[in-house]
């Protein structure tokens, strides 16, 4: 089995893949546009921030698993992977501390204008009078959009600075807010209206695209601090530019709309030239500690897949409760060659699709129990046909609730 590692990765963990018996193709500098040319015989693809396009997935006929060595999966064409039955997994939470540390660094930098001070000193200019005008962070209010692992890590560190925290998250209940020591708000705009500084920590999805829109930005206080170390797409770019000009926002960005697809290259985005805007090189997760933790988790995912077929942290497989299944056949049967093949043949003849199946073998390997989820309820004739076999011990039919019929797309 071949694994292609298409981003920088630790040599020790590459050796871990080799110990699993995998053939490792390590190409850390390959451009995303070149992936379709090299993935033909790849079964496992590992990337960090590299884009994995639908074209790359469709060119990889043997591909079974893509691991995003990081949290967000918006860089991967998940629809294309799902159409071809390719598992996609990520490493959530492993980079939370690293991102939180950068956010706090950017927060202090915005308040004290540290990059501007460095630039002036390097240019031979001393301006203590100007740079002494900083408000400080103690007692001020930090707004958090998103309260997953990264948002929570930021909250812990902001509280240590003496900041008050207001937050919005799709899953933030009053009980969870109390446990985390934050004030839950009903909307993004409500958070913006109450904070002196705002930090964004939501995953990118169609639902979060442009989440911080013109209305939310207009609710921010003049000279508020804004940090985006999540994804560029969650902020309305045009509205942000207007808010910087009209409200004097001071902004720190670790993510941009058009980033180079290699670790080094030319970069052009005139938003970083605006007054009060600082930028870093999409390095939120890029500490040695975080990368080691992510590499450990990547190795764990690959090990589980190779040894058992399981895929920890899989993001594109429906849970059993959310498949289109309408009924479940529970069949206790003799553990013998051909029994399940004949059962599935009968299901096929009745034009019913199998949505999921699991077969449990009892001690002694004389009997087993198969649970087969079907797209439509089986007819009495089909059930009678299965029950009539001498190697079938018993058959039950369970009708599944209507709300188990499809994926949950609610926010």
C-alpha cells in the first residue's frame, strides 16, 4: 500500500508509516496543481494545507483515504471524495494551543502596535510619545466567534490577561458557557456590539461563508481590534475594508483569500498595506509542538485504517442514524459460507438497496447475527423467503424512524 505525503512531515513519523509496511512517497514541495499527475497508484494521501482538488481525487483510482494533518478540511474536495467512496479524516484540536498562542500574540501586538514600533526603530525613528498611547487589555472584553478547541484555548489565555469574554457558537448552551466562564450571546452581531476585540474561530463551510458581514462589522466599536486566524472566507472582504477605513479597526490576519500553494512564493494582497493591518503567513498551527501532535494523530489514523479498516475522525461518512435506511433486518443465522450471500441476493431480487450491514460472530463460530439496514421496508414475501431457509435461525424487522433518513444539515 502506497502513502503519498504531499507536505512537510517529520522524518520520525514517516518511519512510522514504513513500519506499518507502507511504501512512502514523500513530496513536500509538490504544488497542488501537480497532484493529479502523481496520485494514480496512491492509496493514502496526507496533506497539511495543500489543496486537494476534485481532479486530483478523480485521478487517483486506488485512493482510499485522505488525511488532513490539521483541523479544517475546506482545502479538500470532500464532495468528490464522497462520490468515489474515499474516506477523509482530520486531526481536530491538536493545533489548538499553537493557534491560541498566536492569537494572544496578535492581540497584544495590535494593542501595543509592536510591528510598527519595530519598523520605526529599524528605520532609525524614536517615537515614545506616539507608542505610549495604548489602552491595555486588562478589564476589556474579548468576543469569540466559535468556541471549539481553539476558541476555548483562546478563552483560557484571555481570562489569564484579565479580559471578560462574550461568545457565540452554534452549539454553545448556557450550561457550557458557565463551565467555560464566558457570556453566551444569541448572535454574531450581539457579540460584536459588546466587545473591544474580536477573534474568529469557526470552521469554514457554506453556512459560515461571510459570517462576519457588513452588519456585524458595523456593530463593532470604533478602533476595535479584530483577529482572523480561522479562514479568510468567513469574513466579508469588501465590508472589512470599509470598516477599516470608516471605523479605524485594527486588524490582524493569519489567513488570506489568495495564498500561494507552496510554502514559499510571491504574495500579493493589498489589504496588508492598509493602515492598522498586520499579517502573518498562515502559521497559526506551525509550532514544533503542534506539528508533533498533529503528526502523532495522523499516524494513529493511518495505523487504525491499515490494521482494522477503521478511520478515526472521519468527516464524510454518515452515522448509522442518518443514512437513508427505512428498516433494519436482524437475522440470526448459521455461520456458514454463502448464507449472507443468499440473503443479499434475495434483497437484490426485491430491488431494495442495502444502506449498512454488520455481522457479529458468536463464540464457537457456529452462529452469527447480521443487522442489515435497507432503503425501503422489506415486503412480507421477502421476509418469508429469508425465514424459509434452513440456515436461518430467526428474522426480525425493525422500522426506523423517519428522522433517521438523511444527514443533519442544521446549524
